[in-house]
């Protein structure tokens, strides 16, 4: 018999929640994150990671249940979750919950859509499950003060992701309170994700396994598998294992009265979020003072300490994926190309002598003043020195894409079309925008997923 526990309280909330409980603003925000994640995933299908994981799961065979986005064909839903989630993070453009320091969409959305497609669930079910996945995953991150996970050698998204996927998929499966509690417990005992994966393609498998583990947890719970129901508060449980300063009460505070998806940012650039306020600041300085990249003698980028840990790479990137988190390269390519959206990281750009030369003039530093506001904010300060000795500096605390500085509808759709076009034509991309906008009217989500495959002539 299940006694009272935090997991049970969260499960009770999930099981009892319905579409009618969602404020309109939350429904609208959910649609933007679903659309954004689909665009990122479609682009990701064209990467080395996307092609490899898609080929791999196709070789495994099995029932044709769920679509491989951007690649085509169907595989068992649990394997579609794995492949689509790997794709969703493979270009580093998936969304971010700031103070929980988590990439949520790339784990939750592929999990929801794969199982919803198999179950022929409707659009409203997808929206509710997505919101709940964001809610649970972000709250778990906040409960362990997940920014500290970086310093313990863990990637927060990977260790918290199974909970988000389990909650979301469990909602699609209509798990009752007892089975949902067990799903969360099973998710917690499968959490992993060492930071040592950064820089290798294994980095993206961490995300894929996180989504798959959460989906598996919900599917097992639906069959009667049990998990530890004190997964959050036990002395040997998740929160104490992954945090020096756990606050498990954050899992239930104001539950249902505030929504974490509203506190989640969308990236305008395909690179590490720590670099993005620096890009904003750099481009503002260069435009305001009419600085050409050939006039730059040195750039100093200051970011919170974890950002230096991730982005301070001494070597010039040898691959697309290395470039996405290489701070000097990101800043150099943004200065020269005036942007950083997918094509700026491909081989053609990385081979440019001008980008290579400027990247050697970029230095990263941590800044205690920026640490004070992280992770509630993702700030950066940048200093540009020109060859004639002039210095310009700027600090950005609310980068483009933050909830307080959101992308416009036009900017969001432009990002989607640009990224989706790596897998499908622009006509189909615009059809997807229309369908996601009226997602709550769809009776069967397959109307959407059948569009997420390449064209024969693309």
C-alpha cells in the first residue's frame, strides 16, 4: 500500500489534471515549445547524430508504431523516443528552463509525441501531457538546485529528464495515482548523465536515454511494475543523491497555481545558452559602433562559472558538434556572420580562415558578479577591443528568447522554417505551423506526425 509521499502528491496532481485546468496563456506557450522542438528535431535529423541514431533504431526492427522525425519510417515508440530525443538536442537549439538549468523540450516533446502517435491521442492530450512534463522535470531540477549538479559532475537535463518523460507519457497513458507514483519512482532509479560526455557524440545519447528511461518507466508502471514511492525524500533517494542542498518541498509548492513552462526560454541561436547573451551583446556593440570584424583585436566574454566549464575549449572545433559548445568559435562566427543558426557551424564556415583567426582572439572568463544572478538569469558581459585601442563593453541579463524578452511569433516561425528546411520543404513546414497553432482541435495527433517526414524530392 502506498503511504503519503512527495511522488504520490505529484502523481495525484498529474492524474487529476485536465485540459480545462490550463490557462490560455499556458496553452499558447505549450504550442510554441512544441513547434520549436519540432523544428530543432527536424534539423537534427540531418546531423551525423540524427542519421546514426535513426539508422540504428531502424536496424532494431519491431512494430511500426511511431515516426522518426525528419528521417522517415516508423519504429517501436520506445525507440522513436530515443532517436527523436537525440536529434532534438543534436544542434543545441532546444529550449531551456533557466533556474532549473534544464533542456526540457528535447526530452518531453519527443516522448509525448511518440506515445501519443501510437495511442492515436488527440491534440489536447498532447498539450496537457507536454505541460505536465515541463512542470515535473523543472520542479525536480529546482528541488535539487540543479545548477550545483554541474559542480558534482552531472548534467542536470540528463538526470532530471526521466521524471519529465515519465510524467508526460504517464498522462498520455491515463495512469492512475498509484501507477503514476510508481512511474516516477522507476524514473528516479534510472537517472544518470555525467558531464564527461560533453564534446563527444555520447553527449546526445545521455538525453536520448533520459527520455527513453522516463517513457519506459511509464510503460512499465502501466503493466504493474512498481518503483520506490519515496524516491524524492528518502535518505538514499534522488534528491539527496544528486544535491548537497536539496529542497524537495519545491516539487509541490504552488503546484497547479503556477506553470514552469512559462518560465522556459527559447533559443534564437543553435549553440550553448551560456554564449547567447554574449552574442546579443556583441552584435549590439558592433552595430551601434559600426565595427567590422577585421577591426577587432580582442574579445573577452564573461559568463557564470558553469559556462566557462562547458565552453572554454582550448582547441579549434574539429566537428559540427564540437563547435556548438566552443565559446571562442561561437563568438567569432557570430561576429563575422552576424548570427549563429545551424549553417554557421557547418564545415564550410569552420574552414574559413577569418573565423579561425578571430576565434584565437576570444577569451572566456568567469565573473563572480554574474554568478550572483545565475541560474535565475543567464547573463553575460562582453568587452570588445579594436585594433586602434578603443574598448566597448556591454552586459546582457535577459537574452533574446527569455520569457521576459521572448521571440516574436514571426521570429519563432522563421527559426522553425529555417531549421525544418534541413529535412522538409518550406511548404510542408508552413503546414506544420498551422497544425500546431490549432493543435487543440486535432482529434488524432497523426495528422501532425505524418508531416514530420522528408519529402521524396527533398
